[in-house]
C-alpha cells in the first residue's frame, strides 16, 4: 500500500490510474471497423493478388469462404483497435505502425508454427514471406486505426 503525505499527489495518482483503465469506446468501434475493412482490402491485395500462387492450397480444400475471411479481418481490426484505445490511446499514425509491427511479428510467427504442427518440416521461405506480408498489412491497418483515432480526438 502506498501512503502519500500530499493530498494533491494522491489525487493525481488516482486520476492517472483511472485514465489508464478507461477506454474510448467510440474510438474502439470506429477504429475497429476501419481497421477490419483496411485489413480485408490489404489482405486481398497482398495474399489474393500478389502472393496468390506462392502459398499452396491444402489438399482437398474447397473454395475460400469470403465471409469467414471478412470476419477474421474484422476480428483483427477490432483487436488492434482495442489495444490502441486503451488509456490515452494511440492516435498518431507512426505510433500505430510501430505497435502493429510488433504485434504482427509475434502473431504471424505463432500462426505459422501452429499451421505447421502436423508437418515434419517447415518451409522457412514461405514462413518468411508470410511474416513479412503480415507485417506490411498490419502496419497499414495500424496506421489507419491510429489516424482514425487522431481525427476523433
């Protein structure tokens, strides 16, 4: 337990603590929608057009279900927006890019490890391409969410 002799210092400490626990809900929802749509469009451009022939389809796989792809993109947009809306919030596009790159690096590595769990080996070249693509897409999504948050301040 912290004991403060100065009441104004205690008030500032409580105010700072409360600000860190409060999220801007409007920024979260609008940023999440913007982030999800940007993620969907960037994913279509990167994986759907530029890297279409790079990643092989699993054997027996049917056509892509665009609804599930869109819902996954919206979840990613809302996840980044949730992180960005915490406390004071991320509202500068460069800060959004930096934070999104860090998140994308570890998420894409984790996903690639999980996707490879039934294989004896991992194609390191494909993993590297996917990680770089994920970082690029996430950086654009992070910039879009942070820019949106900055415009709503």
